[in-house]
């Protein structure tokens, strides 16, 4: 049985090709994908392409763009077996993490990919990334999608999207999932890590999406020398609803009385404080040291091993649901899409 795949090109390096006359990089027309990559005809898939207009430099991506993308997938959900989203690498982990929350009852593959080198350059990494992402999006096991979740494929590895972060501006292996194993590793064959892949309880015909994402999110990374005036100013921003606090090590922070007092005052005003580690790997364990325990006592929430990208987008999603305070905090305490390991 042939799978039907919709490629959604949002912008980014992967979509650039050298103009034969001028030598300049110009957008690639993905409607001619079979002519550019004849080998795709050997895959057991039918491919359609949708290019966003206008295409977006990933540095300019906004939550409004995420809503557009979610609506596009919803509107085409019944027509296709899987989706491949081509996206700039700079904010790919943010977009992919956001979509993992916004596509609430997803039961089909949504594979994000891109490239470090334009697809029209001879030694591009985009060719292999694109072809393999298409193959993964169309893969089935016993009549069901092989990877029915939002994922990110780059340089021979498929990751859960909301576990990824961009680790390098230059290396072809640009992304890493520090705290969760790959969903698949690609060599001569594609070796799927079946126990690591999330399986839905049901396979609905219609996709339910969330389109309200909250603003008022702030990211604060602790560093030695952060003073009270600056921290107080950051926590006094009008409209502030939640803070992702990147702490040291296993969730540790200064124990200065002024520091704890400023945070406690913010929490008292209803601001949610989500504690994640600024380390690439490992997780927050707020009961391990006294410095983390004090944050727990004043009401900071534990972010476990969430990435910054997942923490930010999860807050946007959960706060956008318009729930009461306790239910909101409860949603933040539990993994909704496999975004952390409790």
C-alpha cells in the first residue's frame, strides 16, 4: 500500500538553490521535486507539496506561524498518511516542540527536517535529510504509521521533536536529544527504536488542534552576578504570566535572601516559575540540594529534563487553554507528549 505524504515548505536553508545564470541562491521550487530527485520515485509514496506564502526565515518565526502550520496539517489530515515539514534550523526545535503540543490527538507522522547547506549545493546535507524524512513519514507497521508523533530528523537520526535542541551552527549533526534516545537511527537500513516511540490510544480521522497560545512568557538564565534590581525588573514586566528559569546543575540557584524573596513575591502574584537546568544533559532534582529545595518550598515547579524549547512552548500551550490555576499547574507537572521523564 502506497503512503501519501504532504511536504510543507516553510522556508529555511534547505529550500535554496544556486541560479545557473547568476550564481546567486534563489528559492527552490519543490513542485518539481521528482525532477530534482528522481530516486524519490523508488519510494512507495505519493508526494504533494505546499509552500507557505511568503516563506519565513526561521529567525522570524512566531506563534502565529505555528497556528497557521497546525491549521494546515488539520485541514489536510484526512488526505495524507504523513507530513514532512521543511524548516530553518535556527528555531526548528521551537516550532516542532510547539506543534507536538498543539496537535492534540495526533496519530500520524509529522517529521521536521532541514539542512545546514542549501539543497542546491553539490554536497548538501538536505538531499539525504529530505529523502529519509519522506521515507520515515510514509513508513507503516502492521498497517499503522511507524512513528505517529511529531519528530525531527537530521543527519541519520530521528528524534522526538520536543526533546531536541540545536547544538551547533556549523556541524551537519546540528541537533541533539540529550535526555531521550533516538526514535530511529539510519544507516544501510532504518532501525526504529520501537519502545521509545509514542503510540496513540486511538487513531481518529479528524485532528484536534489548539490555536490559542499564551503570551507573557519569559526566559531567565541564572548567572553569577545577577543583581536584585535586574531580576526584580524582569519579574515586573507588564503581562508576565510565567517564567522559564534556567538554573544551575540539578536545579540549583542562589540561596541569598533577596533572591528567594523576589521569586516568592512573583509566585505570590500568580506568576508560574518553571525550573529547568541550563545544562544540555541531565535533569532538575529540586530535593537533591538545599538550593533547589528552597525553590520548591516557595512554589516553583520542577521541569525535570525538559529542553528550553519544550518548556517555553508547553507554557504557551497550557496557559492558552484557559484553565484554572490548579489545573494549569497540574498540566505542567505531568508529561503531556513525552516531553520529560519524571
